[in-house]
C-alpha cells in the first residue's frame, strides 16, 4: 500500500502567495484595459474630429466645456429630473409587469406559447420606430416616453424571471415538500434565492435598454427633458450642445448602473449565500 504524499506547510504558503499575486495582476490588468479603452476612445474622437471638421464633430474638450456650461447655467437639473422621473416610472412599471408575466409563463405552458411571439416581436422592433409610434399615439406628452420605456423593458425582465424560476432544481422543491415545508417557506428559501440573480441580471439589461428608449422617445415626443434639449440643439445646428446633452445623460446613467445597480447585485449575491447558509 503506497504512502500518501505529504505537503509541506511552506509549499502551501508559497502556493497561496502565488495565487494572491496572480489575482492582483489580473485585477490590475482589467483596470489597465479599461484605461486603455478610454484612451483609444478619446484618440478616435480627436481623429474623426480632425477628419470631419469641428462643425460636424467638435473636439472632445469643447464638448466637455459646453457640458460644464450647461450644468452651471441651471437648466440641466430640471431637465435631468424630468428625464429620470420618466425613466424610473417606466422602468418600475416594467419591473412589476415583467415579473408578473414572467411568473405566469414560467408556470403555464399556454401563456408561454401565447406570449413568446409578442415578446420576441417587441425585442426585434427598432427603437426608432417605437419612438415615432410614441409621437403618433400620444403626441407631445410626458405619458408616451413612460409607456414606451415600459414596453421595451418588459420582455427582458419577463424572460429572465421565467428563466430563473424554471431553472430552479425541482428536486429541492420536492424534498422541501417531503420535509413539510410550507409554500411560503419554499418561495422564500428556494425560489427567491435561486432566481434573484437571474432576475436582477434581466433588470440591469432592461434598464440599459430603457434609458436609451426614454431618451429617444423624448427627442420625438416631449416638450421637456434631455431628449427634447438634444432635438432643440439639433434644430438650431448647435452640435456642441447636442453632444454635450448626450454625454451628460449617458454619464449619469452609467454612474447609476455602476454605483446603484451593481451594488444591488452584490448585495443580492451576499444575501443569497447568507440565506442558503442559514437555511441549508
């Protein structure tokens, strides 16, 4: 019978140190790629600006200066609040409706077959056509951007909720029922922890689509908000202002996605592990 080889503690410590160094290098490598990407973006901007001319594509620093002027003038806050209010309203409506429809098609084959086609149709429709439809159906109204934002966000939430629910291991549910767990306990301890990450992933994707749709709908069918300011700048041939409004809105949405939605994802991941650890 062969002896089991022993591993010296020094070898384990050396291996742990190597893994730690690799992790640090990977982290710094990821950060460096992000910096390189932004440098390339700025370089391409200036290259195209010199090629097309400042009238068509102003240099980046002039756009940034104009954006700062828009912030300090005082009109940026009211327009941002108007746009964000519509965006959040449409997104919350989509979250409620999409979660309900997702649960419905996850547990009912008839509803799944009925709604699968319309959901795919909404995803495949060009956003520009939906923006024009907003103007035709609702005219210049704050209701149109909200409803169209809700419409384009619903399919992404619905599909991820349904996928998260149907992906739950049925053996866990059967075992829980065999051990006398109530339906409320099964939902709280199994269904919600198993599907929450998929649901939040769908919510983040839906939010990314929703704010683009909201901005485009404001361009066509709104009399206030950042989208309206972009359209007014375009009509007055003010390219700097048009790009400045766009950059400001995109920057705010990216900050919200990275510092709010990602934190919610991390919190949900920690809560999921703690909940499963407390309820093995």
